[in-house]
C-alpha cells in the first residue's frame, strides 16, 4: 500500500475556492504522481519529506497561527485600553513589516464583532496539546503553545 499524508492550511473559504495550502509527507515519487490531484484543490503544495514531515509542518504552522491570534487579541485589548481606534490599529498592522492575513481577517472580525465560529476552540486546544507534545519530544520550548491559566486575581 502506498500513501501520502497531506494536511492542509486553510478554512471553509479556501476549501471552497481550491485555495488550500497543502503540506505533504511520504514517498516523493508518489507525491510527483499525485501532484495534479493536489493542485486541483490547492493554491500551493509543498513536499516536506518522508512520512511524518507533512504532519510536522502542520504542527509548526499551527503554532505560528495560534501565536498570531493570541498576539492580536492582546494587542487589540491594549490598543483599546490606550484609547486607540481599532480600525486605525489594523490599518497600521496591515501595512507594516509584521503584517499578515490572519491579522486582517481576525482583526476585522473583532472590529465588526463577528464571532462566527470558523474553527472550534476545542480543536485549537487539541492542536496546542499536540504541538506541546511534539516540541517536548524534540526538547524545544514552545511557550506560545501552552494555554494560559490565571492562578490568582490581579490586584
């Protein structure tokens, strides 16, 4: 039996518009053979290496996504408490060297108070736990993957 692992990045809209980003692990010859199939549903495909490498890349990418969402949430609360207009804050984030599509999409949803679920929190927690275990197995600290728990009340 031959197989590839092919985790994807993207959500409902990307899937509906053949805009997924696929990270693949497995046999390179099989990847080359199946590339037209993968390209039919994706914006890009990336061969990462042998079996397990696609999943490794998915966990690395999910760590980046989780850190970006957490950072954006903290930044928007800080900006609002500082009296900054959230629309202006996103305008700056959109054009500076730390811009990213996640800031645009999630940031605009926050401003518009659009809390439609696109990815379940329980799945993000599952990913955070997988990332933590993966990183622990490789002896790599990943504080951004650990859920924050407040143990005491602020003064």
